[in-house]
């Protein structure tokens, strides 16, 4: 079985993390870090993944030949995550570090840049996409929406990239990585179709997803759902009273029956919108909790990428169809 772990870390100031990382990285030569070892089930590739989605993906593709350490556990917000001393040490000793990119892990960008400059094996999954495949940010000129994983076809591209990264490091087991990726892509094709079938159950005029922040833009583009978020693409920016009132006006005018919380974000913002909508004379309910920037905990049914997406669609269909 693949080895998948999530760290329970204590945060410490970001600049301290960067400084510590530079000390660690300064003592490592790119040549020594790039040296391959003989991979086996007893000596797997040590992979550090930032988000829980990426950790799950690497474990699926790598199988018994990877030992995956996930920095961000279930329900952790990557926009606000600060690297700990242990995180930086772990990444500096890994054979491969995989992160999402496009500033999703905004407070870790400097660390990734320093590691890359030192020649360490650090890769952003979003590097596989061309600019025209990405959604632009209406909040930050020149930046793109990082939440690509909610378009299952784009997650398939990420799957191919992970298989490529593992195969490049460990050519001897490349056929296994490619086979695992291919099998997983078949599962993703089925997932993609199930989403289309689920959305078709929602009346067309109610296919509107209102949630805590703009994490579902790719989902909306791929599956024909209008998306409105109280906050922007990053949860580092807080919504104000004007944002709450504007979203409440939209919900009441469109007669949207349900709003949705996100597992990694405080419910206070959406609860404020619900109250503001009611003040306008329209009754709206909270339709459930979606998984946005992280998987769910073990036993939630959303502890894998496929489980997370299925859980979200079930919640969305139930909330907007009844």
C-alpha cells in the first residue's frame, strides 16, 4: 500500500521559515540532491506534497514505491498556510516536492523559489497548463485562478504530470506509474460524466453556486454552473459589509434557494449573507458544506479526490434541487 501521511505542524513566522530554509538549502548541493537512489518497496521515493489533493494523487500513481508526506492535512486552508521549521526540513530532504502553484500556497512561494534555485527536485503541477487553459483572476491582474482541480479533465492532466515526474526519477518502475495513472484516468472519466449527470438534475435557472470564496470557477466553466464567491480567489482577503450586501442582493433577486459553506473556511461570512438575504424578505438556507481547498478527514467520504468531488456534487444537487 502507498505510504500517505499528513503532518501535524506548529506554525512559526514565515520569514523565520524562509531563513531556516536558506540555511538548510545552503548546505545542500544540487548534485547530491539530484542523485537517484535504488527505489524499492523498502526504499521508496520520498515525496512531499503540499495539499491533501496532491498527496492523494501521488499516492495513487506511485503505489508502493512512494512514501508521501502531506504538509496540509484535511480541512486546512492552503492560502493561509505558513511553513513550519519541520516542513522546510522535510522538503529539503525529500527526493521530490510537488506543489500546486499559481500562488495557491501563497506564503510558501519564496521557499519554493529558493529550493528551485538550488537545483532541488521541486515542481508545480500547474506548470503543465498553458495560459489559455487557465482562468484569469478578476481581483489580481496578471494572476490566474489556482483552483484547477475542480475541472476533472485538468486533474487528468495533473495525473499525467505526476506519472512523468515519478518516471523521470525512477525509470525502472515507469511502466507501473504509467499503468496506475492510466487506470486512474479511467476512474476520472467516469467521475466527469457523473458530474454532468448530477448537474443535469438541477433546474437550469438554479445552477448557481454561491459559497465562501471563488474556489469553483473551473467547476463552473466545465459543468455549466454560475459561480459566486463572497471572498476572492484567496481567503487572505476578507469580505466586507459591502461584499455581503452585494451578494445578498444577487441571491434575493435570483431567488437562489441555498448557499454553501466550505470546510476549510469560517462559516461566518456565508451566515452573514443568509441573514442579509432574509432582511430583504427572501428565505435562503445553507445547503451544506463543500470541500474547496482541502480533502475531508478520514471517514468523511471525502478523504480522496474522487470522494471529495462526488460529495460536493451530491451536496450541490441536493441543495439546489429541493
